[in-house]
C-alpha cells in the first residue's frame, strides 16, 4: 500500500480509481463497509482503490474545543487500511485552507488529481466550506463529470447506528467488549514502557507502565484482561488503569502485568489490547488485601483466556 501525506496527482499513473471518502476516525465496522466497497469496485474493473482522508480530525481546525479524543493513531490507521486491501492511502492534514474550500473546488481537486471512476461515501458525509457539500451534490457532480457515486447505508448494531461517538462512550465507561463489537476488533493502546514507582515488583506482580497518551481514548479506571505485544511476542496480561488510591496516588496511568513473563521492558514499545473489564478501581486497607485481590484478578483473567 502506498501512503501519501499530500494531495498527489495519481490519475496519470492509475486508472479506474475508486475512492472512499470520509474522516474514518475510528475505522469501525461502518467505515469498513465503505472502504471495503471501494476496494471491491476497484477490483471489479482492474482499477485502484484510494482512501482519501485526514491525518487530523477536521474539528481540530473548525473548533478545537469540540475536537473528540482519537481512537487510532495514523500509524495504526495505515495498518488497518492495509488489512482492508486498500491500494493507496491519501492521509492529508486538514488545514484552514481546506476548511475554506468550496464544495465545487473540492470536487475539482478530486477530479484533477484522481479522476475517479467510482466514489463511495457514508450517508452523513459532508465536505467543503461550512459542510455545504452533501452526497446528493456529489452525485450530481458525478452525473456531470462521468463518475459513479455510491452512498453506503448506515450500519446498525442492536438497533443503534455504529459511530465513533458511541465507541468513545463505551470506552470511557470501560465497556471495552462492547466497543470491540462496534470496532470489529479489540481496542488497542500503544506506548513506551517508562519507569514507575516499582511498587508492583515489591508486591510480587511486576508491571510495565505506560503513560496515558494525550488526546486518545482510554478506558475507564479499573482492571482489565488484556493481551500485550512487543517485538514478535504476545502475552496474556492484566492491566490496571487508575491512580493507585490505596497508596494515595494522584497521577492516572496504565500498569500492565504480563502473565508468565520475566524480563526487562523499559524503553520498549508495547501494544495493549483490551479484552474485557474485570472490576472497577478500588481502595484497599493495605498491601496484603491488594495482593489477595490481584491474585483473584489474575485467576479471573486466566479463566477468561
């Protein structure tokens, strides 16, 4: 898969381009349907599938105070696009210039650089200045300039529209299992292992500590059954998110205890995949009670695995 961080003229090298247009800020099962349809249309005519999206959420420019927390990094976004069979990812910064671009100028941007045969969007897709561009306007342009526009219907799960907003809500409430159903995969966080207070080791449960990433969704405080990956290895684990109230902690962080692992992870980048919530964060009377609870948490996690 080729990745572009600026708008590039692709129509000189590629024909029968099918574009999936959208913010795709979660790449959930609804987004996957739109992207998958563009991939299918491209394959049907021996063409090229292109996802045209943004490396930052448009609200970060339109109204930063309303910009939502993010669900995926740009690195992870590229991995997911590759898995979906996308040929080219055009992941460009959303800028003040794009914000001011009229719907007509945006369509011309697509035509002059991509000359698409097919464009696929969701039912709520909007584009151009003040979001004046609609799927209907795009379809009218398609009739005039000889490209097909498909509006993929919204995807529902249990009677609710699948949306990044709903997924963020589930994650913030600790409902990682429900978030996974909407994402079509388990929710993941990636971070570098940093030095903590080393209390876990003194309790007999050494932990890998990663900082809470700024601007990204993080599950509610509590203990979770997780899977931890680094290099080429994966370990069943438990993760604690919170402030360690038993020891009067103040800073919120993520601690991961890898089961059946003994080694040094400082400085390594690890990926924590959330599987299920085991319990809420609690304050214990002392270290002994905490040790008993951690042992129970591990037993619960092993049963889950």
